[in-house]
């Protein structure tokens, strides 16, 4: 950055800015227990990412399929 005063005198300084990627937060809603064959509805609207979410993907992690 360079600044100039009313008399035309200038001063310059350099600053380094480093951006980091923060991991997204996944939130599928409250825990649910459903009987076999019953549909469970998941709500990912509380998930977020500072760069914007691109997609949702759900995988059953336990129980009968």
C-alpha cells in the first residue's frame, strides 16, 4: 500500500494476507430411529460452508438396508 499526504510525500508498506479453507459443517438434523422399510427424512439446511455448499450426500451407516 502506498499513501500520499497533501504535500506529495509518500510512504509504502507491504502486508501478506493468507487465506485458509475452513472445513464445512454437516448437520442432518436430529437423530432418528425408524422401523425397517420406513423412510427417514433428513434435513441438511443447518449445514454450512463459508465458501458455499455445493451438494449434500447421505449414506446409511448402520442397521439393515
